[in-house]
């Protein structure tokens, strides 16, 4: 199937409902790609520096305003004072503001909405038409991330993709294998892999001739994005998958 057809397939998949889900097991260390049972509620979103929120206090327009969370993770409100939003969800912040205002206002009705998210993002790199950084509001499927990055280039390995997840300053690397041709023929998206905040999805070239050069290249890409103390080396069976030696990745340890 021509690559242009695969790219169009990815764009069309946004409208396809997922019939089931899969769990990805890594080649080296435990790494799980989770599928949410439902879309992440806004109230569960964890706030961070740079996010812009709107705070509305019913019948108190002087207290209502749009605020950008400063680099230290703090905001300041009349009567409520300075609030450290670190690790707070929208629900947590709403509760905190309500409790503080209750000292001055009888039964305050507070609403917090997200206007712009800057603190959470994913990265799509490699052989895609528009590589870069993309806002992350909830776990999104791999194919949608590729679609957001403009689909595959002509040199892309359109079946096996590298997923890099950073934890405790270590890079955990796994390969996700999806056959878009089969999905195109069946017309049904039978399974999905979902990304998390901070994930780096890398679409490699069809062939990787030199493993050492590839790892150096990948490390150079990750360096400006994450602080990494240890890069987990890619094992031979992962390289086989990337080079197209096997049709599917063996996800068993």
C-alpha cells in the first residue's frame, strides 16, 4: 500500500472508535502504555507552571480573573492570598480557593477552568512531516500523535515506532508495532497504544544501518527535551523490528 494511503488512514482513524486495548511490555524494563477507561476529566488535570486558568467566583466579579501560573508554580488571589499549585489538580485548587474564601464569603461558589496548557506535552520526532512538541491534555493514541505531526514521510518505518519514556532521569526504550495496512483493510481499529505526558515518540527510517550512530542520534534529540542520566541500550530484537527483519515485535521479556 502506498505511504500516502497510510497517511490518510491515520487521519481518518481519529473518527474510529477503539474496540479493545493492548498493554505494551518493554524489551528491557517494565513500561506500560495505558488505555484510559474514559477521557481524563478536566478536574483531574494536574496543573503546572505556564498553565493559564480562569477563576470565577459567583457574584464576586472582583475576585474572578484569568491567571498564569508562575515559574515557581504559584498564583495570588485577593483574599485567598498566595497559593502553591504544585501537584494540584483543578479539583484540588478549586477546593483550596473555596476554603480560603469561606473565611470572608458565605458559601463561596468557585469555578476553575483551563484556558491554555503549557506544562504538559508530548514529542513526536523522526520521519514525520511536522515533528515537534504537542500539547497534552489527556492520554492520546499513538496513531493520533502521528497524525498531529503530519503523518509519515516517504522514508518512514510505518510499522515499528520507538517510544521513549523518562522516569527518574532514565530513558526507557520500547518498540511499538502497528500494522496500518491491516487496519486499512479491516476498517476496524482493533487495538491501541496510549501515550503519557512527557513521552517521546520517534518514527525511525525504514532501515537502521548502524546501531551506535542511531543511539547517538536519538540521545542528541532527547538531550534538549529531558535530563537523562542513563540511556537504556536497545537490544538486538528491537533493532530487528526496526529494520523490518520480523513482521511484529516480540514483546515477551
